[in-house]
């Protein structure tokens, strides 16, 4: 079931304020996001930790 806009805004705010480990937790556990919503979160993710996110996703 797709995430509605208000819910996504809430997720985005949590993501924005989270530390790297929390960002990874949110990114890898939240369900129902569209590809565009995942991309939007990814744009807020610190690039130097992308390898850590990749490892968490595999």
C-alpha cells in the first residue's frame, strides 16, 4: 500500500533529523514508498556513508 503524502513528510522529517545509523534503519525498513520517494530520501543521505547503506541493503 503506497505511503500517503503526509506520512511521507513525517518519514522525511524523521530521516532528516536522524543520525547515519537511524537513516539506514529508516531507509531499509520503511515500506510502501515510491521510487521517487526513495530517491528523495537518498538525496538527503550523506554520500560518504553510501557504502554502509549498500551493505545494510544486501
